[in-house]
């Protein structure tokens, strides 16, 4: 059996990009079997103004996109969130006062927790902290929203975190929060866009991690690292926005190439086994 490849963190944008059906079709064609699809912010889909209703429309949209991807034969887990960069955009572009951004984020995340308990979505993401320099109060707001979201793990919901990349410090500060909140289900927390050092730290503390499935990074990681993480495309499906990390099908082809070049066990772990474990899905 040639290696099936799972993508632990991706997006789909039917308003501006190709949408989940086409993404799933292409990904399947390159051996893809699993995809976690996460929401983008409301304005990425042209949903404005960005208040509570807009975020709820995003939930409907992403749930629908997940169904489109499943129709193509993919196993899919569906996430909606309140991205830390939304805090900055809401203040700068939409002129929302910081305290109102905090209230909005908390309200959205509380509703996402309810929707997850009801099985409408499978988890919350992205939430977390800004990866760029910003005002301290905005980091504090994002962190407070993340804390609200993290509590979803005790209700059996996964949480995908978007954070700064400061190695072990990033993982350990989240770990302090998790401990203080008394959360026990660490394995439901995913450190998305991890560096290899962060992934190792996360795994050693009982968390999950995904690393970008960029071919050069995979080439470097195969054989040099313990396969304690999953791979992600973080595809944003928006030709107008720069920053495509990697196309899911390009990532899949690279992982399959590495499997055929002597890294078979490593590749199965990152592309299949770890996904089965983290997301609680049936193997392909
Ligand atoms: Zn992210
Ligand atoms: Zn993302």
C-alpha cells in the first residue's frame, strides 16, 4: 500500500479560492486521506461587518466546506476559531475598541464550545497568540480568548493553537496555563505551525504538534527527528494573499517521496499514525 497522507491543519475559501471540494479532489489525487479544515476570519470570505453574527456565519460556511471535502472521500475534522491576528485587524481596520474585541472573542469562543459539545464542529482553532510584534494589550486579549478556548478540551473538544515561535518557552508558557486551569486532556491540544524544537517540547509534555509540510523542511526532518508530530499544509486557498506555506498535494507528494527513499517508518508515523491518535479517526 503506498502511503496515504494526512494534513493536520488546512483552510478552504470558496469565496476567493478553489474551495474544499476542489482541494479535496486534488489532495485525494496525490494520496491524501485526512484533512483538518479550520475556519478563516470572516472578512477573508467577504463576510462583513465582523461581529458575532459574522463569526457564526463562518461556522456554517466551514461546516459546509467540511461536508464538501468528505464527499470527495476524505476523512475530515472541522474547526472554527478566533485567530489572534483578528484582534489586531478588528482594532486597526474595523476600529473596534480593545475591550469590545475581548468581549467578542470570548462570546464567540463560548459559542464554539457549545457547538463542539453538540457535535456541530470537532474542535476550536485557530486561537492563541500573535506571531508578530504587536501592542501588549492585544497579546493579553488573544491570550484571554485562548484560555477560554482551552477549557474545551475537558469537554472532549480539540483545540488548535497558533502561537509565536519561541521554542520551548512558547510550549512551556501554554503548559503553565493548562496546569493552572486544571486541564487534564493535554493530548487534545495541538501546537500548530511548530518548529521542530517546539514539536519535540510539545510531545514530551503530552501535547500534539504539527509542523509545516514544506518540502525542504521535511527533507531536513526525515531521519533526523523523532516522528512525534503531524504535517500540515496551512493552505489558505486565497490567490490574493501571499504566504501559501505549501499546497496540500505538494506536501503529500513530498512525504510519499521520502517514504519511498528509505524513510518509510518515519513517514507513516507523521502522515498516518499520529493523525489517527491525535484526531481519534479510523486509519485509512
Ligand atoms: Zn496559524
Ligand atoms: Zn492556519
